[in-house]
């Protein structure tokens, strides 16, 4: 009986060691694919973002697999294990990470929303799998709530800039354009909105701008109560750090009530122009500016190639920044694997930490990740002209 028990314990130890293997042994001749996995909202209010990310990932994989990923003398292809629906829910994203790991995923390209990404990070840290979120912008994702947890989150990176970066960037833009008095209207139920608001306000005040803030909640759809103090307060600008559905509602209310100043926003505005219905007078958009990760009508060869390929694959659909960032995230993974000459967890993480990345849609120049896993690249400021988006000068 003791002999059997000893054998059973040994069997369990061996099984557990195999189950905890950090990645495939890519020296095996029968391994031809590198497995990617993702999690994002494919249903619910945030589904437009998850669907765009999934499309960007699939386009990049399709392109890369035509040439392959070269490690030594062998070429590999990417396999998308699954793009699990998390409905932007942190708990579902955490569960999805476990499923992706159990399926042998080598790199996670996700999640999509900041909240869901935070949800899967806990599980990702436990198993050490490399994670690159295309679109999770909350500062804490790579450094924790305290800002001092990078050592714990060493395996977490992002392809997008982070919230405080773009809030600061837009505040500096406002100062450069003569703004003296700013009104910040934000969504206090959104970490994204609060993060941008905090950064904009801090930077603006440091540069001697007068700043007034006001908040609305998740369920608020009528913003008329904010109009009177804005119009009567003679503000030079209104900063609206929220997603395009709320933003367009606020803009139409505000300009319809006689506001004549400029409005600024963040990357959540991407898609606001699609809210304009035929016959609407949306000329007020020419007084609006927002930070984004790329400009889809850019003359950059990388941007033009991506937009044309995306439209060809998806029936003429114009790609938003979520799709572009997801596409770039997959190409970053490819470059990291080829620089590491390996797709084992630790090797990919080291390559992401130390490597340089180029030829991407959302960065016109070569960049590295900083010490906190954030890409060192610039924002683009977009405005509107004759019913189209244009890059601000």
C-alpha cells in the first residue's frame, strides 16, 4: 500500500509539473503553430470595441501567416485559439484567461476594456503568461493601484498609450492654443473618464489654467443641466473625457444651446463622426479636437496599407483605432518572438521589455516599451472639416 501511495504521489508531481509548463517546447518538430488568445466584449454596450479588436487581430494573423514567423531555420504560423466574450466583465475575463492558458496559449492579446484587462491580470501573473492589451488604457494595468507594482506585473504590456498620458497631452495642447479657462465634464462611473479628467486637471492647473469640474453618472442621458453654467461661464474649452455615444449627445446639447468655444476629448471619441445622421448640421464638430492613436486618412504607407487591407477584408468598413491597435499588438508579438528566437513565456517577456518595434500603424517611428510596459509613442490630435476627420495642425 505504501509503495502504491509513493508511486501515486510521484505521478501527481509529474502531472502537475507538466500542467505548469510555461510554454510549448518550440524545439519539437511537431509544433508548427504559436497560439494567441484574446478576451473582449462581443455582446453588450461595449461590443463595438471588442468586435473591432477581434477583426484587427484576425487581419494581422492572416497577413503574418503568409510569410510565417521565423525561429532559426523553421517558420511558424499564428493560431487564434479563441476570442472569448467577456462582456467587459472582469470576472469573465479572469475566467477566460484560465481557459486560454489551459488551451496552451502562448501569448494573450487582450483584454479590450481596462476593467476586463485588470480582471485577467491576476490570473496572468499567477501563470506568467505574456499579456499585451491592445486598448486597455488605465494607468494601473501595468503598475497596479499604487503605481509601484511593476515587479508583480512584469508580464503585462500595452499597445496603446495610457490615460494620464493623453490627458496631459491634451492639456498641454490647450495651453499651446491659448486656453485660459477650462470646464471638465466627466463620467464618474467610468475609470477611463476619471483617469483622463484627473490627468487633464492636474496638468492644466500646473500650467495656471483655471479649471472647473462637474460629473454625471452612468445612467445620465440628459445633459442640459450642465449647459447654463458652461455658456454663462465664458469658458474657452470644455474637456469631455468619455466615449463617443455620450460625447455626441453632450456636444449637440451644448452647441445647440449657444456654446461657441472649443471642445476637447480623448480616444473614446473615435466613432463620434459616425453618430451624425443624414441632414444633421454637425458643423460644430469643426470646433472639436481629440487625442487618438492613429489617423486613418494619414498618408503614412503603413496606415494606408492597413486601412486598404481592412476595408478589403471587412466589406469596406473603416477601421477605428481599436482595430489598428489590435493589429499592431499582433505584429509587436511577432517581432518580439523573432527577436527572442523563442515563444516561451519568459523569452517573449524579455524581448518585449528590451526590444525595439517598428513599421506599425499606430507609430510612425521605432519605439521601445518604457520601464512600466507602456509604448513610447506620440498621440495624434484629430479634428473635423466638411464632415470628415482631419489631422489637426
